[in-house]
């Protein structure tokens, strides 16, 4: 069966072997983050919709899971915001009822959690990984460029409510951008917001593949570690830096085929992640994940052009 909504399994840095489930059309998102690795948001929306017939997604899951593949997680993620799909709750319940051995993860920007229906629909997930990159509306506007209906205080309130109701694990990701959200005032406000949200773990991240905007630069590892020390000294939960790991043997094996395809294409002509995804018929997130690793390892060269970020294979 050719899958439209499933991708991978991929070796995820945070979740291990993960089968991706993409629930929304390309770049439907309530945010347009400056660091987004899958280009600008084309449909800035807070409107929840079914987008696809839910049964179509369930059929793909049935087809894939019938062989009982070994997975650490089935993960709702993609090139957009999964909670925008109003069929999410039905899909979560279906997997939990029919495939109880599998654990469910949700990668989300968390901006719709003030909606009680969204909180209820994701209760069946084993782990939810929301992000929070700002604690003031001004920095939220600068980094996440939200839909006009969104207010950061309401979003934080939604995450606080979710924490009170939800028994699973919450790992909160904070994306750091030098000069924007790494100053003392914003970090102190962020610490206070995180204390209220009370996740099980805080994960710090910064740019490791070119984002949507050229001005976004990575925060140095020593500066990220400084932020970690600051949060760790005043927050009760563990705070860690998302590891920029080299490929391990398992990840290498899993991605070997994709690496070969990218190698064959990129040695002939520079391409964007989106070009590669369309040409090779591989989900954009899978292409992005492998490109990130290849970039970290210095195996591809990056050049920003008018049409986007182009990758070339370094011989
Ligand atoms: S990083 Fe995530 S939340 Fe931000 S624009 Fe991209 S898909 Fe949306």
C-alpha cells in the first residue's frame, strides 16, 4: 500500500523508532515560525477541520500495523500542526483500542490547548511534546508570527489546564534564538511560565538546519548550556539540551536508503528539501530529518537562494 499520511519509521532523536502520522495538508499551521524547517506557513489557520476522511488515515494505520512492526512510538507530526485535524481524537481512540501495545506521541506547538475539545482528544497519548519559545507577546510575535486570534497568555493558560488534567508525560521544547529569547528578562519570564505549566521535562533546542528566515542563527552550545544551568537552578523538573547526535548504527541502517537517494540526486544538482520530497516521493519530515544529520556531519553544503535553501552533496 502506498501511504499518504504515514512516513518512516524514522529514528527520532527524542523518541527512538517512530512511525510518523501526518494529519494536515502541507503547512497548515496557526504559527509561521522563523525557524521552521519546512518553509513559510502557507495556510495560517486556527480553524480545526477534518481535512481528509478520517477512515482513510485509519485504513493506512491498519495496513501498516497488521505486520506488528517494532516501534517505540506512533507519532502525530508533519509539516503542519496535527491538532488542527478535528479527527485527531477519533484516531487516537482507534489506535488505543485496536493496537494497545503501541505508545502514542504528539508533537505540537500547543497553541490550541485552551480548547477543551483538543485537550480531551489527546488524553489517550502517552507523551505530548509541546513547544514554548516565548513568554511575552512581543517575542512570541517575533519568533512564532502567530495567527491574529492567538494570545500568548491564553496559550500558556491552556498548557497549564492540560497539565492538570493529563496524566501522561509532557516534554516541553524551548527553541532558543540568539538576541531574541536568550536575554535575562525573557528567560526569567519563560522560567515563570514553565513553572506554571509544570512539564515532566524541558528540552532546549536551537537551529541545526537553515530555517525559514536567513537571519535566524543557532545559539552556541556553551550559551545553550548556560540557559540550561539557569533553568535547572530554579525549576523543579529536569532540563536537557536536545542532543545533536551523530548517526548511530541503527539510525544509519534505517536511513541508508534515503541517504543513497539524496546522494544520487544532490551530487547531480542542488535541490531544496521540498524538491527532494516531491522528486523522490519521501515525506518532507523524513527528508528534513536526514538532511539535518547530513548537514551536522558536514556531508552537504547549504546555500540560500530566492526560492529557498538549496543542498549540494560535498564530494
Ligand atoms: S515550526 Fe512547527 S509550529 Fe512553527 S511554523 Fe513550522 S510547523 Fe508550524
